[in-house]
């Protein structure tokens, strides 16, 4: 029995028909389960390279089908992550505000049916397409993966199905809802409305969670108490309309790019404290009312690892399971499991151990060919003990990309698509934030520790030693904080991942190799991406990020990779193409009060990044590209002078860094290196 769950939007990657719909259609994903067991899952952003993709997850669906070796016609049920009335209401609302999409069917089931038929050539009978409750999908995605026979379930996020969350009890294969929270009582929106005053927006909530420990909640505690009320029986009320005006009167509103003041840090701390107070209030009541000793958490708010850690230490529950893909991509998992259960194939009652459900790197041969195609830019060496080689690099101060096996499902890099570094020097935190991740300097990094050594370095609650998904912030032992300077946050905590040899032997081996050299069984682990892109998925993604950051080395499968000093000729030998999600525009605009010019821009048709102004020469070059083309074939026409070549190449590299253009080896280069093989020889890429 095959059931496919999907989340995300309704546009193809090159379309933007449903502009502004990101508020309820985002985090596209597909998850395929066979008889209740996950066999494939991936977020669309990993494939189309659009953060929090609000596009139709067509690539994700195709990946799931290919992994199972089936066609769409073989799927018994397709499940969508929202109720049908809600989906129809959203379509009607968008049609009213955007008359140009009136030709689109306003019946959600028919629309999904038609979209799938257009993408995959198969028109499924409408009886094989199901819509499931958004928060029910969240709840099932957690409970069904927890291994618990019974538990309390709390699903909380911004909004979905006109609600913002629910409380339920899970027992066996059934979930019974106790309470639902209306959309205007949303804890997700409570957090979002506040962080808007801190220069942040949707999808930035985790950044403020990291800022909060730098602040003191006391100065704004009374102010925040005006934004919510706690009532009997675990009830609460948030006043979203009060937040903006009150903060405007009491703090200096931060704009994007401005420095943080102590006010901003204190507001972050007050916000975090308020969220925790409300959630604890809800859970204390329902823990007592239901007698449930275990808890499952899901929904976007469940990614608040600081809150999860405090719940863990509180002892309120004997055990807590947090869905590792708690955001809306996880609803694809819940949707698939709901319909699988309806068809008599429930998920087995087993605790989730790993989420390496995404695309595999491919064979060593395929990896080698991809790397060798970049011969002007990369030095490549095969290692016959890649864990030892990588640990040697890290011990000597290198910050490396580490890419192995199948990619992780969810927002965390869990050792297969990671940036790794020595967790000890505090300077590594600033270095990686500035030179690799290109983000705010206060942002913390997570430690990955061998599961068997975790309690020596981290103060864990009694009986707890498995934290495989980075879902909990825990306390670093006082005696180890000075040692672990790069991963210990300002409040003495860390977002922990424990690594099991059974779940991920390759990652366990590299940490163990580092332990043998240093006595420290821990590595700094952060997601392998820069600030403009999702986590890498393919070898090509890894190379692009490696070459557009200041990473020292790259390990892909058994291959060690370093950068060459590429010449201008090496760069212009590359092919260039435009991602399908961007377009070129040329308009007349005022560039001064009384002066107009022709302005050229490259504009993404999604909301991840803003438009970027480009020169006329670069615009003309990009307009010449149909599909893809070798750069040197067009540079001589646009700019015959070498100095102009260099200037244009520098501009193109900046656009590449922002993922607004694609640079990649030409087909000829791939053919040239298709039969190359790395000779048997010892490692010589020293560092």
C-alpha cells in the first residue's frame, strides 16, 4: 500500500500565479510511505533551491516515485496537508484579489488533480486524492513516529485550516482532539508580530530564539504581560493587535541591517519567556487532566529548541518526542500516515531513529565525474580512510563541507549535508558566521557528540541520552564550557545532536577519529549552505557552495577536495544558465530626483530574496542565454576587452553567490572527464 503526502504550493517553479500566497503555502515536500513505513521524503527547497519553497513539490514527488520504482498511477492515495474547505476558501480569496487566476479551477481537489496530470501524465481518480486537517497532520507526524502507545500531543504553529494548533491524546493508532486554538490566538503569530519590530520576518523566528539569551526579560516583562492572558483549564488569549503599537512606543524599532541594541536583546528575552510561560500553562493543565506522562510536539513553534529544553528539564513529562520536521514540510509526512492508517496500514509503533530519507549522492563513479568536471577549480583526491582524513583537516583548523549518503528530511543538517569544524576554539563561531554562513555574529552553532560520550560533556536529565535531531537545547557541563568555546552559547547551553554508530556510521566514524586525535568526541555541526540558499542536496550543490564561501575543504563520499587558484580562462570556460525561478527586467526609473535611466534587474519569482540591479552589459549578456551557454562564447561579443571580461566575471560570481545565476561545467567538460579515474595513491591534500 503506497501513500504519498504532499505539502507546499500550486505554482510550477517558473510560475508566480499565486503571488502572496506564501503565508499558507510554503515548505513544500513529498513523503512516500509503504504500509506505514517511510521509504522516501524530501523538501522541495532542496531540489528547486528556493528557501521555504511555495511551489508545487513536483521534484519531490518525482524523487519519491523514482526511489520506489513506481509511477504516479501506482500510488493508492495522495494526501494534501490541508482540509478541503480551507483549501477552497484560500483559492477563492486569492482569486478575488488576483482576477487573472480566475481561469484556474476553484475546486481544490480538481486543481490538484489537474496539476498532477500536467506534471506526471496521469489523471488520478478524485477518490484517490484526500485532504487532511493541517494540525491533525502535524499531530500524527509526531505521535506516529514517537514509539509511544499513549501520549499528550501539542501541535502549535502560525496558522492552517483557520486554526493555530490543537491539543490531543494519542492512543494506539488513534488520536482524539481535546482542544483547538483559533487563528487569532496563534502563538506562531504572537512570535512573528514581535520579531517584526526587531527587523525580522516570517521564517526568522529561530534567529530571535538565538538572540534571546543575550537579553534580560525583566525590563519588558510587564509590557509583554499586556499581550497575553492566562485563564483556567489551560486557557490563554493573545492580543496580537497590541504588540506593534506598544513596542513602537517603548523601543527603537530595528530595521533590517541595523545593529542590535540591548533593547532588542531584552525584547527577544521577554518574547521567549512569554512563549514558554503560555506553553507551560497549557501543558500543565492537560498533563494533569489527562494523566498522560509522555508528550509529542509538532508545528512550527515546536522548532523552538530552547522551549523544548526547558520542558525536558522541568520533569513535567517522563519523555518528550519532537517531530524533527515540525514545520509544514512535516505535514506531508503526517498526511501520508493518516491515509495509510485509514487504509489499514498504520505506522509501526517504533521510535524514530533517523531521517536520512532524501536523495543519495550516487555511486563513487558518478561523484568522481562531477568533481573532475571542475578540474580548473578543484583538486580532488580519493581517500581510503575518509573519516581519518577529514578529522586530520579539522584538527589542523580547517572548516569543511561534509557530504555523505542520503540527505536529511527536515531543517537540520544531521551529519550528511553538514559543515564541520573544531568545537573548541571560540573564534570558530565568529569565523564561520562571517566567512561561511554570512550571517549575524551572535548566532550559535550545534555540537554533534558520540552518543556514548554525551553525558560527560552535557548535563542531561536522568535516563536521557538520545538526542538525534537537534530538537533540544541542553546545558553544557560547567567544567566543559571553556573547552567547548565554539558551540557553547552565551547562557552555557547548546542545541545538541547525539550520534549513534548504528544510525549513521560514517558520521560516527569522523567524530570518533577527531576524538582519537584530541580527546574530544564532538564536532561543531551546522547546515551546509550559505545565507542565500537551502541546505545542499547534490554534489553539484556542494561544489557551488564550496566555491562561493571560504570553506577550507570539502569531503564528498570518499573524495577530498580543495580549491585551485582558477584563472579567468577557467571561469569563462564554464556554462551559465538562469534558474527557472528568476527573470530579467529592464525599465525606465528615476535614479535621482530629476534624472531617469534605464534600469536592469534580475528578479526572483519567489519571496526568498529581493531583486538585484545589474549593469547593462551584464543584462545584455544574460539576455543572450537560451537554456545554457558557455560564457566565453558570449563574453567576447558583449565585452571584447579583457579588463571588461574580468569585471563581468566578478559580477557574475556575485550573482552566483546569491544563486541568481547558475555556473557549471560545460557539457564538453563533462564529456572530457567522463572516463577519468583517480589513481590509487596516498592522500596528499594536506591541510
